[in-house]
């Protein structure tokens, strides 16, 4: 049973920073794109960032470019999302997802992700 567990969410003032972490149980030799998505209350889930299995390809939603950084540590089976200069529009539940990756390409489509964590709440106050 594959598990993804997010942590690091919380309440922060606008302009502040948070670092989200996702630990997974995917096999070390398997190839997965790892992504972060978020869902604000009453809205659809939104792609935030993703990193391909090799780490060579990274993508962000336009609204977080220059503020968020996705990274991973394969040895530790960890994926991170460093979030700086947060604003209230960043509020939501953040989910870590894993997508089988045979081409080392990014996908921004949540439906293509096979495994999901339970989410961690991020609240940014103005």
C-alpha cells in the first residue's frame, strides 16, 4: 500500500513562509512525477508545482512562480514545497500526489496522479 503523508502546513501572516514536506513509500527504483496541488474552500483542486522523476523538469502554476520552490530527496523519499511571500490567495489544503512517469515529463492534470496524501492545511492571514 503506497502512502503519501504531508506535513508543514499552518497559519501564517501574508508575506511569511512555510515549507511543506511529503514523505512517501514509493519504491526507490520506481519512476514517479511528484506534484503539489491545492484546494481552496468551495473551489476545484488546482495544480501548484511538479517535479519529474529525474528532477530535470519542473513546472509551477503562474501565480506561484518566483515564490514557491519544489524539490525532492529520493534517498529520504521526501518531496518539499518551499513557499515564500505567501498571500491569502494561497490559502487551501495542499496535497502531495504521485504520477507514474515513463517519459520524465511533467503533468499538471490531477487525474493523471495515481496516489495522494491526506493533505495539509495552509492558511494565510492578511
